């Protein structure tokens, strides 16, 4: 990762949340994903 930083790249940790959804849909999606993880 140090090499990428030296080359000018930035590391951004990815998330499982789709960024195009509105906040209400994101909350619903998050709840569904949590329930799937538990089962």
C-alpha cells in the first residue's frame, strides 16, 4: 500500500452499501444484509 501512496494513489475501503440508493432504501438494504449474515 505504501507503493500505491508513493505513486499518488489513494486507498479507499469499499463498503457493501450501494451509493446510488436514497437513505431510506440504504437502511432497508442494510437490515436485509444483516439478517442474511445472521442466518
